[in-house]
């Protein structure tokens, strides 16, 4: 049983295996349900941080490019899965809060994941919901932190929809456009890692900008103190 589940997991990030999986085992609506559940769980169920998010969406794009999935309905379905997953994460955070992470022995609800996401959230505020969509692990916990922080739901929902649609559309479209390039197919895992890295560049630039602004503010305070 565990071996079979592991094989299914591997199939989610391999275009040829995913095509085979959707054509044999998970045919019709069952295949769509599988993709929906993976994105849903990875987006906001807290225990789904180990699931493939970016790589799955890119792979789905490749499969769509091969004519095995309709790209527009698939993007819509998986964007909704991500929005719904984050909505559940927000609900868990606003009701259960930090109590889930009190035990330092838990291998699933590890406090370091929570702390990392909280720091990210402190730097970026509400925009974290958008940025986090492109950052593994943080993506899973960002909505939860927003719930813990009692962000107004209407504000959260706006960031959630923009982030989910942007993330899903970007990753699937990239897979759709690049999937048939021989160099991409032969170096698939490296390409996925490169895409994840590129998606982090805007976040890195934002962090650098804020760090420079903070340093400039500190120098200004020192200069003001010195003149007095």
C-alpha cells in the first residue's frame, strides 16, 4: 500500500507518469479530484507542506500542452482549490491558533515552520498571502498565520484570490509553454527548481529594499543624534 502511494506521489511530478496515471488509474473526474485534493491540501491544511506544489502545477501544464488536459478549466479548478485550501487554513488559524504547535515533539506541526512563516508575515504584512504562494512551506502556513493574526477576512480573501490565481496560472502556463522543449523534458527536475528560484526573486528584492530602507533610517537617526 505504502509503495503504491509513493509511486502515485512520484507520478505527480513526472509528465509521462502523470499522463499514464490519469489515463489508467485516475481516469475522468477521479483524476481531476486527485489534482484538486493535492493543491487544496498543500495550500492550507498544514499537514500538506510535503506535497509537490510548484512542480505539480508545472507538470500539469506539460500534460495540458500534450493535449491530455484542457488548460483553462484546469487552471480555474486548481486556482479554486488553492483559494479554498487557504480559506480552511485561515479558519484553522482564527479558531485553533497556536495551540496546534504547542508540542515541541510533533513532527508535523513543527514550531520552526510556524516561526519562519510568522517572520515572513511580519516583513510583508497582507502581501505575504500573495508572496507566499511562490514559496514552499511558507505557502502552507501563511493563511494560518493570517487567521491567528485576526486579519479581516475580506482583506485576506482579496490577497488570497490574487495570489492563488497568479500562482496557478503562472506555473501551469510555464509548463504548457515549455513542456515540449527537449532540453526541458530531459532536465525536468532542474527546470522546476529553477522556476521556483526565479519565483523567489521578487520576494528577495522586496526584502533587500526593506533592509536598505531600514539601514538608511538607522543612519538618519544616528546623524540626527550626532548633530544634537
